[in-house]
C-alpha cells in the first residue's frame, strides 16, 4: 500500500470521529502563525494549540513571502486575527542552502525562471526570524496590528 492510500484510509477514520465541523475558519485565539514547513515541527502539541485556535501559514523557512503575506492579510482583515507570531527553529534547512542550490536541478524544467528568494544562508535561527520581521514590516501589506 502506498503512502497516498494510507493517507486516504487514515483520513476516512479521522473524519468518522471528527466533531469540530461546526467551527468557522476564523482562529479562536485571534492568532496567525507563520513558520517553517519542516516536518519535525508539530505545532499543536509544541504550542498547546487546539483545533481552530490559529491560522497556520507554513513555507520553507517560515518566510514572509508574497503568498504568506496574502494569507496573513486574509487572516487579519477577514478572520479576526489581531496577533501574528513568526516562529523559526533550530537546524532549519533554509539556513544550510540557498535557492541557487536548488536551481540547477530545476533548470531543465524551469528554464530561466527562478523561484522567489526566501533563504538567509549562514544566519542563526533567531537572526533569520528578526530579518523576516524587519523585511515583513516594510511591506505595505503587512497587517498593521503586528507592526
Ligand atoms: Zn525550517
């Protein structure tokens, strides 16, 4: 059985027991959290979050990319979020390589198109987090509640 079949089977079991379908997409704690996609980060137990507590936005490195900002704007402007947390972590892969490291293997498919720059090589996690916040706050769409 492949991974996708296992996921579908587990989801059917999960759905049969799910009792939170009456909740809206608005975060009950009025919180949005931007963090890395690293598979080791298990946010609910790590932060004591329950289903529906926060809007979670994840990408490689937990960067305030245009798409992450778009999600944060929706969370703050339409879903009642009034706090945004940016959480980075130790041993983040985005501190070990740059986008240029991934480009050669993509070049045959992508040609001259390049992915958006999102990495901060050689920075410690705490410094990368500060850089994300500083860059984010300069962007016109960054929600004013978190400036
Ligand atoms: Zn990471």
